[in-house]
């Protein structure tokens, strides 16, 4: 049943439409400094004519996304610590004053492979209950005993 449903959805939403949407996103991400077609249209299975049509439409809209046109403002951006940042990549006012000492420390259960650093986040109170003794690290193959709690 699920296979039939997925197959039906894919038939009603052709691959070329997905490729066109992906290319439009790439063109918008390239921004207004572009003067030639954004690369990748051929890899997405588009013809040059379709790529030119999409590029020209994006250029006409000043390379703005549909969301920006609809809501009138850009999407909020965040840095790698989850702080809100401005267009230049600097933290917004009040964001840089936060105490960063615990910003990267996770809450709950955290186990890290001492060989490669692979990290598991099992639910609190269920640490390794669902992992058999034969469990090995998915990255390096280290045994379960090599995982160290990092709470």
C-alpha cells in the first residue's frame, strides 16, 4: 500500500519538476552577482532552454526566493552555536553577551566513542538498554565498552 502511494505521488510530481525546483534554489542562492547560467542544470536533467527560462525568471525577481517575496523579509540566519546573526555573520545584539561556557554542553545522555569520537544521544534513562553487548561503533567498529559518558 505504501509503495503504491509513493509511486502514485512520484508519477503525479515529475522528476523534471523536482530538478527545476532544485535549479531555481541554486540560482537564487547564487545571488544577483551572476551574469551567466548557474552550474548544474545539465546534472539535474534540464535542457539549456529550461535553465535559461528559470535563470531569467529569477533575475527578473532580483534572485529573491518565493518565501522572501511572500513574507517580505529574509530568513533568520544562525551561527554554529545557534546564535542569531546579521547579514555579515556577526551575532545580533544581546546574542554575544551570553555565557558560552555551557553553550556546547549537551543535556541528557551522551556517549562518545573513545576511538573515533562518534556520539550517541540515547534517551535519558535508556542508556544502552537497546544496544546488545555485541554493539559496535558504526564509524570505526569499536566495541560497546569504548563508549564513554559525556554528561
